[in-house]
């Protein structure tokens, strides 16, 4: 409007809103005023996407109700003979609770060690500049992209030498190597959001740097710590390659390995496998939904602050 | 105090006051940094012992002919010493140029590149589309969001088995295709369809992360920018092209890099979907694992050499990516 005067606006005619409206080159549809069709299309796409996201899991749940191991081939038959027998069988006659124990030991061990190591480092790189800072950040970044293939062979050899193959400790140590660098990034991002004035106030009041960290920053960083802990937990819980290689006796399998053991070359107990899968998935995904909002914020906060 | 806490900028604030003497500076330097080092000590130890040492040891293994028959092992009470020997760079030469190098390395290499590019493109494209849909005022969008992140919430090793049931020869997918009188590929046996299935499953698993990250990015774009664009008469496509995409750039560059790294290293999906039955659908990571642990005798040296090559590829890619971003005045977030 400021640069060119539309031809409809003449000096001899009064400028009314109608004239201005008519003089606009075209109607631009705003973001808020979408047509009905657009809203319907959005809903349609989202519903299809939701169905795709939901279906494989719903299918797994449905199959877990079928009593026979080949029911997945004729799923229509399951409707008539739905039963929870698979679940009671899995809970009573398989190593389910052994696997649960292994998974919890390994995951919680990784979480505790990983979060502790990552928290101090995250704080150090968030607040302090010291010779070697850049190198440390670079190492943390590169470690995140280590393919498992780089470490798995030497780790295996080292664990054999130390006789730590098939022990929880060995697996926890291996997982720490993969989980700690990322947690440190995550926590650095969170510590960056805590005002520096708090540290300064603590120092002025006579706290040592460690005192500042343990008494002031750690309590404030609880949400961030929870996110890092959760990240470590699901990383360790869902890891497949190391667990499949390093755990040899079937009462020490984690869930990721135990679930594979239902399908061997000779026999495939798919109904039991589906039931076990559902039993694993329910608590983990419930937990996930509780913390997912923080997880995402943590991921992007750690991501957007260099 | 401001000396110790540098506000994460790496630059000191304000004047530093008069320059102290040498002895005092040394003491200050020590006072300033000793607790920083003490605090990174746990990670330094963890990384040194659990990453650096295995890496160096692995590098050494790649220069030998170690396999499960000549490494040190304990059978019952008998301890057998290692007998493998140093053979220089022969492993690398054999992988890259040796006989049948194409079948063993290059075909997997090409497939890995295709796999990574296809998966990341699909993740990003679908993720962005869904994020845009979820970013509008829409009834029930919280509900959609909760359902759409379900593939991320359930552990991968669980969902892959769900897919295996669906993709089986007379599983639900082929039954469905059959009722539509479409061809029913054998998803888990035929190489092309194995690859197709792997990309499909990985896309299904990976879209939620992209969607949620990009949604976070979209919500952080200042809405006054859109208002300004509307005032200037920009249509929907122009608003997307000139406001949304630039606003997403920093999130995008980070999640694309993470996506490339994760997809390139994706082990669980292919390993669990096919096991050892699909030599041609193995990407380099799973192939290296197969060489080291999936066959007898286990070829540790070659497997470790594949690992080192993979790491080299990733590091080269990342440095180029960073340089490319820097050229475009882009700061990589991580």
C-alpha cells in the first residue's frame, strides 16, 4: 500500500473499506482460516498415519491371544478361541522372570553409573573452560557415532581375557561406553539452562565448586537427570547386539536376547513370543509416555545449544 | 568468580584487572582448572578404558589374522594361548581390492548408502509432513500425537517381531494383498523385497523421533513472522518455503545428522528381521557382525577392519557435513 496507489483509489472518490478490499490483488488465506476440506484432509491423513503406527502393535497383541503357535497364519480363527493361556504359560514356565531380573540389573546398573559420570562431565563442560575442552567435546561427539562393529570384537576379546563374558558387570561396562557420551551432551544442554547466577551466589557464599555442584545444581537439575537416566535405561534395555553376543547362559539373557530364543531353527513358539513381547512392551511404553515430553525437550535443548 | 564460570561462551566477561605475576598465575591456573579436571575424570576414565583402549586394541587386531581358532581362549580348565600373527594392512587390502571384494564389501557398501539415504529421506519427509499437520489448530491433535509416537515408545526388538509375523509368507500383509489380487512377494526371502521390507520397518520405527523433534522446531518459530508474511501477501507455499523451512534449519541439520548416524549404524532391525538368512540384505554393520560372530570360524580381524572402515566413513561424512553447514553460515547444534 505504501509504495503504489491502486488505481481504484482516486482523489475524487471517498476511500471506503469496500474500495480497499476490492483493490487487494487477491485474497490470501491465513493460517487460521482453513477450509473445511483442508481440515478433513488433515484428519484423514492423520487417521491413516495413526492406523499405520498402531496396527503392528495391535496385531502383536491380537496374536498373543491365540492359543496355537501357527495361529498367525489364519488370524480369523483367533476370535473364537481367545485365551490368556499364553500369558500364564510365559509367566510360569519360561525364564521370563530371570530375563526380567537380568534386564533390570543391567539397565539400572548402566543408569546409575552412566548418569553419575555424565552429570559431573556435563556440569564441567557447561560451566568451565579448561585446556582440552574442545578435544573432550570432539571425543564425546565422535563416540556417539561409533558403529557397534568397531567395539564389539575388541570388547569381546577383552571381556574374554577378564573372564567377564556372560556376566552382568561386563555388559554394564560395555553399555556405559555407549550411553555416557550422549548423556553428557544431554545434561550439558540442561545445565546450560540453569542460570549462572546461582553458581555465582553459591560461590560468593563460600561453597566450593563441588559444593555448588552437589548442593545447588544437582537438586535443580532433577528433571534433566531424570531424562538422562531414562535415556540410559532404554538404551540398555533395548540393546541387541552386545547382549546377544556377550550373554551366553539363558538365565542371564536380557529381554532383547530372550525374546529371540523363542524362534529357533527347529521350533517357533510364536504365540508365546507374542505374549512375552506384549508383557515387555506394556510397562516400557507406559514409562515412555510418562517422560516423553521431557525426553524430547532434553534432546532438542541439548541439540540447539552448542 | 567469573573466571571460573565463563558463561559457556569461552570468553571472559569484562576487564580482568591488572595482570598478576607469574607464580600467582600458575597457582591461579591450577586453582582454576583442577576441579574441572576432577569433574571430567569419571568420563575420561570410562572413555579411556571402555572406548579408547578397545579402539586401539581393535586397530591392532585389524593388522593381524585373528580368528576364533587362534586367539587366546579357555576351554574347560585348559588355557590356550593366542597364536595369531601380524600381517600388516592385508585385511584392508583384501576387503577393498581382494578377490570377490565386490560381493563382500562393495555391494554391501552401496546398499548401506541406499539404505541410509532412503531411510533418512523418508524419516524426514514423513516426519515433517506429520509435524506440519500436527502444528495446526486441529481437534484431537494431542491424541494423534500420542498414537503417532507409539512406534518409538515400544522397544524396537519387540516391534520388529510384530513385523516379522506380518511379513511372513502367509502373514496378514500377503493375505491382504491376495484379497486385492495383487502379487504377494516373499518379503523375508527375496533380496529385493527383503531390502524393501527393511526400509519399510525402519521408516516405521524412525518417523516418530523426526516428527517430534521437528514439531518442537515448528513450535519455536515466532508466529509474528507468519503474520508479517501474510501481510506481505505470501501464500501458503511461500510461507512454508521462506518462513518455515529457514526456521527449522538448525533443528533439521541436527536431526538429519543424528538420523544418518543412527541409520548407518542401525543394527537391531536388520539383524532381528532376517537373522543370518539374508546375506544380501545385510548393511555393513550387520555384515561385520556376521563375519565376527555369525559364522564359524569367527573372523575377528576382518570384522574389526570393517568396523574401522565404517567409523572412517562416518567421520569423513560428518566433517564434510559440518564444513558444508559452516559454508552456509549454519551452526551445527551438536
